[in-house]
C-alpha cells in the first residue's frame, strides 16, 4: 500500500463495497521461499468480515490448509500511467494511478458440505450482473456431473481482520491540475479501465 496519507483516506465502507463489487483478487500466502499466489473469485460479506471462495484440491495453498493460514487477498481496480506533461505545471514526474484494496486475515477450509451452497451463491451473484439473460444455475447440470466436479475443489473462508486500501488519484495535486490529468488518462489505453480511473480522479471522494 502506498504510504502517502493523501491516498489512504477512503472510508472503510467504500473499500469493502469496492472489493465486493470486483469479486476477484490475488490470494497471497507467505511461505519459505517465494509467496504462493492464486487468482480467485470470491464472495465478501456485507460487513467485510468474511470472504468465501473455493480452490482446486491440487492448489499449493489448498494443500497447506491442514491448519489455518495467514493470507492477503489483493483486489486490483482500474490503473494507468500518468504523464507529467498532462498536469500543465512545471517540475512534475511520471507516476501510476490506481485503486487497490487488500483484505488480510486467516484462511481455513470449510466443511465440504458447504461447497454446493457456496458455488450456487457465487454463480447467482455473477449471473445477476448479466441480466436480462436468464441466469445459469447448477440445476442445469446433468445428474451426477456437478457432484463429480465438486470432488476436485474445496470450500475456503477468510476471516478478515484488516482492510487496507490505496486510492491513488492525484489527490496531492491542485484540483484543476488533477482534472487536466484525468482528461488525458481517460483517453489512453495504457493500463486498465482508464475511463473508470479518470472518473475517480475527477471525483476522488466518490
């Protein structure tokens, strides 16, 4: 997380809402040697205290969950390069603006009988965003196929103890300067979701 306090003033409720809406992140676990990282979709509770997800049984993190593990779930938002030329003032340097929310806590296995409900709730959340399409449900699977596939994965939960976030949107610049830069960021393709990032830069307080 960026240490500048200007980028870390976002209320926790907004950070939790952002992570919940994104619903996808990097699960990171420290071990001897390089950390283990898995890219996972997840469900986050309304209060941000509980993140649910599943892992393939052969996943190196899943293999280490005989006991709970301390982990970080990093959720990446829009991001982009910012050229100093776009500020319209002297003596600026290049930078990269971005939004990121980290959930920190213990990860443990859930009972296997929780898996079907977890998968149904996950798919329902994602399918709802595809309306007016009729939602896919696991009931569309042929008899026995879903059960066979579920034997390959395990349900997990993170009990979230801490939420950290950086919304680096040029808040350390004068408003007019930030607005000029936002106009340029939104027109670029360097990065990801640059139009969304520009909108946040124009209104960093939401």
